[in-house]
C-alpha cells in the first residue's frame, strides 16, 4: 500500500498501487458516504493514474455505483465521471482511439448501457469520452428500443435526442407514453426542428380531440403503461385543445391540420355566447349577432348545433330564423323548427344581420347614468383619428410636456378561432377630450407617422401615461406592428393603476371618500379589475356591456364609442381623486413610487412566468376546466386563449361564492373555515340542486366525477369546476384557492360559521353566558361549586330578575372586520333566539369553561356557540402556503372552537 498525504495533517488516504477498479470503487463509496468530496477528489486523481486500463475500469466503477440518493443533487457516478474528465485532460494519451477496434466497440456498447442517467452533463460527458456517436447506428437504435421495452420511455427519448435519431424512430411509439405520463415538454423537444415530426405531433394530439376518440385503444397498444387519474386528465378534450392550439402557433402549423381542436374551441365558444346572451343576459343582440357569425362561419355542424341551442335556450322562432339564414337541410333540423319556418310570416323569416343597432343618443338613459360611471364629455369632444391630418392634431395636444394621458386599447375577441389578436382601437384621453386612433381605417394602421407617434408617446418621460394592466394591450400592439417585436417600445413615465389598485386592496381600505354612497373594498362586489377600482374611487362602476363587442366592424355604434371613451377617461378621474387625497386610500403621496417600488417583484414574477411557460403542461388545477368567478372581466381574455394574468388583483375569500356537491363536503368545510361563502349539498340532495343554487345565487359549482358534464351543461361555460376525487380535501382547497386567485389572510379564518355559513355573530361576555346557563338550568351548583364560591367572593349574587350586562364590550376578535356583528339587545330572552334565527345552543357550553373563557361568540342564524381555542393554530399550519401574511397581522394560536 502506498501512503498519500494531503495538505491537511489529519486527512490521510491510502491508495494501493496496481489498483483493482472494484477496490477503488469501494473507496469512492466510503468517501461519498462520509460526504467528504474533497477526499473523493484527491482519491480520484491519485487512483485513476494507478489503473492499468482506465477507460475499461471507469465503466466497471460506474456500473457498481448506486443510483440517486435522497438529499443529494448529484449521484456518485456523476462525481466520478466529472473527476475522470478532469483527469483525462492531464492524460491525453488515454483515449478510445488508442484501443483496438473490437475493444473500443465493446466499451462503447457498455457505455451505451449507462446512458440512462437523466443529468445532461453525465450523458454528454460519457458520450464524449466513449465517442458514442461513432458506434454503429443500428446498435444505438437497438438500445433505444430496449429502453422502451423496459418502460424507460423518458430515458429512451432523451437518448434519441442526444444521438439525433428522431427521424429514424417511430414518433408515435416514442411519444405517446410520454404524453400520457405528463411529459409533453419532452415530446416537444423530440420533434423540435424536424418539420414533419412537428406536424405529426400536432396531428396526433388533434386526433385525440375527436369525439370518437377512446383512450382504451391506446391502453391496448401500451399494455404495460400504468396511468393514474392525474395523467388521464391530460388527454381530456379541453386540455388537449389548448395544447394543439399552442403547438400549432409555436410550430407554425397550418390550421387545416387541426380540424378537431378548432371545432372543439368554436363549439365551446358558441355555447358560451348562447349562455351569455340567453342565460346570463349580459350580451347585447348586436354583439351576439356579430360574434355568432364569426364563430360558426361556414361549419355545417356548428350551424346545426347553434339551432339546437336556440331551441333549448331561446325560442323556436329564433331557431327557425337562423336555420333559414344558413339554409339548413330539413333532415338536420330539430323537432318543431321546420313547422315554425312554414308558419312564419315573410317579415319574420329573416334577421337583418348588417345593422341591428337602432339610432342611439349620445347621452344614455337616466337609469344608466345613475348606475354607471359616465365620462364628462360631449360627443364633439371625442375625436376619431384615421388620417395623417387628424393624427397631427392629436399629436399637438397629446404630446404636450407635463401632460397626463389615459391609455387604453380594444381588440376583436377571437373566441378560440386561431387568429392573431391585433389592436383595433387605441384610446388616448387628455383633459376634456378623447382621441380614438382607428387602426382599422384603410391605409392608416401602417403609416410610419402613427408608429412613430406611438413610440414618442410611450418614451416621453415628461408625459405621465396612465393604464390599467397594460400587458395584454402591449402584446396585441406588438402583433399589430411586428416592428415592435424587433425593437420594443421604450416605456418611460408610465403609471400602472393596477399596481395602485393592488396596494389599495392590500391596505384594506374600508370607506370610499367623496362617493355618493359607501362602498366597501371587495364586499360582495360583482365588479372586477378597472371597473371595481372606478367603483371604489368614484362611486360607480364602468358599464362593461360593450367590452366584448366587434371592434373591427365599422362604423362603431354610439354605445361602443361611449364605452371606449369612458374606459380611457376614467383613468384620469381615478388618478385625480387618488392624488388629491392618497392617505384616505392608504397610499403614499407619490403614486409613482408604488410602481417603482414593486419593479423588483415584477421582475421576479416575470422570471417565474417564463419558467412556467417553458412547461405549459403543468397547470395549477390539473384536470379542471379553468373557469372564472361569475361576472369576471377576465372572461374576455380566457376566451381569447389567454391564461389568467398575474396583473389581476387577488380576490378575498368573501368574493368567492361556491356550492359544493355532496361528494366534496370535506372541501366545503375547509373553504368555509377560510372565509369562503360555501353552500354544501346534503347526502340526499340531487346534483341538480347545485345547478339551481348556482343560477339563483350566482355561485360557482365545485364537483367531481361524472356529474361535471351534466352540471356544466345546465349552468354554462365558466360556472362549474371539476376536481380530482382522489385528492385530500385540504389539497383540493388549495387548488381551488389558487385557481381563482383567492388570497386568504389569518383574519379570514373562522370568519364564517362552520355549521351554517352565516357571517353574522353576536359576542356574549362570560357574565352574560353564565346568566343564560343558570336561567335555562344548564349551570348547576353541584357542577361548579368551586367556581361559584369564587364568584360569590367577588360580587353580589345575581337575582333571577337581573338583566344581561349589555354594556360590556370586550376587545373584538381577530376576524371582527370580516364579519357582521349583531347586538345582544336583539336577543329574545324567553326563547333565547335572535330574529329569524335558531335558539342559542346553550347545552353545548361546558360549565367549566366559564373559569377561563372571557368571551363567547354565537351565530345568530343557527345558534352555534364558539369560543377561542386551538383550532386556529391547526388551520394556520394546514394552509400556511396560501395564506397572505402581513407584518400587521398579529397571529396567535387561538381561534373559535365550539
């Protein structure tokens, strides 16, 4: 044995001369087990020089190494290989070319068998050392097929990419197992750069979107492939359609190769339009007509489905009119439509598709003015800019130094039809007037002067530009003007009121200043986004009826022009109100500091967003149809194929209203304890009860399993969410919160009654609770003799006719701001009930609690009695990953406990 000394006098490593590779491997393992990487390095440098056949010995060592160990980022084999690579640089005579051909091939085949490690550096280094790419291609292919036979699908694809064998292999056999195992990004890497393979992958996924597709056929092809419920959700039509559309745009595949996915998206959009028009009744007849023609186009199946939906949700007359427009054959008409066609008088047999809008007045009806924000502008103060002359006038006013400009943009919703979204209208609001830049005007959009003006406006630091979540607008603007992608706009002097809005929400401002009525932030408000901010600051929301109208159709209707002007001008009014009294909204004096102070956070979010975009198959709510809360402004973006933006302010638990079917009662209890408004079906309730509650009370249905399809058809798109029944209730709750971007705080915990969902409590001091218990016979002297003896020493004994001490008002609980509080004076002392409620459940209060509980809380609806206990700490620990904790939150481990 030869003694090798290191720099440290206490570290000694013995390396024998004429080394046996297995002995060296054992030494490596001992040092690895001791986590002594420094000694491992020294042993490797010394040991490799003692090997008679280093290349052969290295394979022997690697073959004996253990696999990945918990807590270690790299394997022992990885470290040994990296050390060998370093050692080879000092010993260039050690190479594969120095060996006989038969010996070299033998070592290459052995090295090929080690190429199952998923660490790229390991694979690349091993391939370089043993020159794997020079091996006979048939041997390499045989090894890849062998990996597949061993169900090592990921390793087989990774190796085929490294070797560049994609075109030599059967694409479907290689990629179908990966897709089913939720590894679509790796499948995309396999086909990337190979035009024919890219097309084949998209066409494969599109074939799975066909209504007749049966996953059992795939199971027969891959009988050894085990699939969980989670993986099965990856091949649901909704999820597949998203992937097809995304890949079609990524690989620039012609739409004609994806008929099934496009049909599915158009069908979903058609159902949504019918729901919005005849169910939700929030879409005008004009917008409905424009969008239906766009979505249905010349697709016979969609035309037939439109008529079927109209029969179900509208009337036979309207169904007959549309069937005549498309001249549908008699044998494709639903029952009763043909007969209605024959009975219609000539004047009702057609719908005027060109112009359904009647003459409108600029000033809307008084009822509309009382309900919605109105821009303080006459019609002559709204200017269309569609020529170079009008653009010059606009420039002279908008580009004035030290000015303030409200900026907004409108574009045509695509409703799943794959078309690039381009800006149709840019609204620029300055004091007392609004300019509408018409990008649909013939020959105007691509005028160099227009693009130059836009660049000048956004880059001018001395002009304050106001926007609200401009990310989507700027993305569409880049699609409109490709030169902006090559040379992006320089953004200076921008104030994103979305950031200001988020600061207001975080600050929990409770009262709106100078508003005609009190408006609470997020209190049961159906408004979202900019409309909510306008309501909170100015007292009235925006009218969003025209938001999803056809912005490319000319001429624009008066209501569209009014909407476009208001959407931009309201930014000026909001900024003015916030700037005049920022402290009342919990804002700093300089509103611009909010955006600049959050710039670093925004960069972090962008980085996270890019990482998420690289792996689009991993979504927050696997297998669930992404929906939005009722009346959400984000529906427009969702239907246009966009993912929900992080720009949207998070919801509070009170803003989310759901109904859980009887298979998700555990989920319902968790959501309710976090402050979400939850109605839960009883075990005996039919699933249709959930649909009725959703329609009557504007709730989102949470369900799982087979009822999802039925319930969704009853309430329409975007009102029903399907969850994985196999998940624990706690995990389901976290998925729902993240899915709807709900951000609970510690003060939301137990803000609702866990028994009946009410948010109204009454606080009862200990003395009053003691009196009630005595009066109703629940407090006996023999039960609490010690306690009563102590009380008698401190105060006079209560007489039977003593009244409750209503004047006592203890410190409010942690969640006081999230609840409604009733007065104890409303209690009927004889029946122990509150108006419209049930009797107080006094029998549930152990008399011994009176010694240590100073305050009790009673639900005024069901009479349940709560007190501070240990439940709060348990809920806090269960949901700490989704709770929004602030410095001002005083968190204790106590919470209501009944």
